[in-house]
C-alpha cells in the first residue's frame, strides 16, 4: 500500500467525519478544563464539624480562632508566653506600661503587611498608643505581670482577616451568634456548625448534617457504631470541682469542708484526678498539695450534716456519685439541678475553665464578689494573689503561686475532683 494511497484514505476519512472529530476535540478540552477546576474540590479534605455553644465572631473557640490568626503573643504547651505577631516586648515600669514591637516580616492573609494600626485590642482599664508602624504601647491603670498572656488572643482586621493559613470564606449569624462558618486553606475546606446542646449536636451527626463532633463529654450514643472513630482527650484546661459557700453557717468552718473532701472517693470519677486549681501543664503547677484521698477516719463528725448539692445538668452522674459517698458517712445530701450558680447555695458542682496564666485573682480574691464563687476571704491568699500579679520575674512568681496553691487547697473553698474527658467523634 503506497504512502499516497494512505494519505488519500486519511483525507477522505477526515472529510467525512470532520464534524464529529471537531466536536470530540471541543468536548475533550471542556472535559479537561472541568477536571482542572473540579478535581481539587473532589480530592480536597472537606470536613463539617459540629460544636456546642453560643459564640460570636469576636469570641470564637480556640479550635477555630487559632487556625485563622495569632495574637501579639502565643502560649506554648508548657504555658510559657512566646512571640507571635510581636517579636519582643518590655515593661519599663514594672508591669504598668507594656511596649510591643511587631515582627516586620509578617503579613495578613490578604497579603498586606501587618502594622500596629491594624492591632485592635480594647480594654476598659488600659489605653493604647500607636508609637509607630511597628511599635504599640499599652498603659495599664495598675501593674499586671500576666498582661502578655491577655494579648495571646488572636487579632483580626475587618472581615475576619487574620494572620493564619486559613481564611474565612463564608459566615452565617443569627442574632449576632455564629450559626455556620466556612474556612479554607488551599485545597482544604472546613465547615463549622454550632448547636445549642449536646443532644442537638448528636442528632445532627446521626442525620449526616456533620461528619465530626468536636469535644463532647458523653460519647455513649456512638460506642456501638462501627463507622466512627472516637478520640479521647483530657481537658487539662478545665477542672470539675465542688465549690463551698464559705459564708454558709454549715460550711464556714474549714474543718468541716476538709472532712467533706475526705469523704469523697476520687479514684473512680470520670476524668483524670485534679488536686488543685491549676493545669498540670502550667509552669506554676504545684504537685505537692494535700490530695484529700478518701479517709473515713476524718468523717466521723459529719453524721446528720445536711448538704444541698447544686449541680449543672451535665454533671448529674458525678453529683449522684458524690451524694452516695457522703451518705455512706451519714451526711444527709439532696441534689438540686440548676442552670446557673444559685444565689444562696451550699455546695455547687461545676466545670471551670482554668486561666492560661497562674494568676487566679478573679476566682479567689476577696474583692472579686461577682467571680469569687466560694466567697472566700482569706488575707494570706489575697496577699499571694496580689503579689503574683505584680511580680515580673517568672521564678519568683512561681514560688508565689506554689504557696498560693498550698494555702488554697488547705483552706478548701472548693474540692478539686478531676480534669474532664472530652471526646471527638468522626466518621471513618
């Protein structure tokens, strides 16, 4: 077969089927263009995560805000404050004035350089001075050594533009509260949906509206599911404890409060044992405080003591366990389920967020009437809290807070029970 014949054969074939050939080429080009834009969305990691709680754009969970941005400072795993947007800082007058220098190499997620004019922290007891594009000064009304910790809160420009790898794509609000938030990073998309209760969150997971549940305390609904993974995490930044109303006539005696603490068996509670008000990961943590392990020899004078134990609904099982322990030594215990701190309670079971810095002035100082839940008034503890928040040297502060924990636990304004377990549930 001659080359000329083959050429004429191809030419005739093309002439007869040229329309089909052109359409095929056109469709093929469109197909590959479509793949170019669609394939990343197919292969990207897309998650829809459910979270319980009422949050605003100014007050998002750390799980989200730390993906989107940083503060002037940040906190490492040991609880130490380290540089973030700010590369350095100083206090020339022992904690009343704080001067921060911005890292000039950092940019916002929209590609623009960060300047101090973009930094928007608002405090009721401090003023802010912009010294220049790279220097910002905070003038406090009184010395506060933990101030750099406060500035670890992530900052944003208008539109929730941050400094992180993720960007906000869409946001939905209802009454000012977050309903849905979508953030993206290259080929990754994460959708957060917010629910008012654990029950609503679990229902959404069962119906397929979300594929991951972030941090709930009770995963029992899913223990038999073969299609999910359950990951456990200890909430070292929280403790569950019983707060005593130290002004109550039945609980004003420290000895009674100590004996109530000794009456509780703490080895079988639903979390990791907690012995004090600080996280064991904190640089200020004191592991040598009195643990109040159960000791029935200390409980003989509690017979016929009447205690009303108020509890939040999610801690009812723990409250029932404590009631059983107390009743075994003759205490007459009644459980009261509440939605908030009762005004005139006796004992109140609650989960508490542990501050990022060892400073716990607001929780225990006698002047803090709205946040000092136990109504503790102890001059020695007051003085330690006052000294701790004005001392700048960390080693000296550590000694102060070691003493603070020792005296606080001895005084027993609260029984520290456990760090709760949290569970993240996701589909396989």
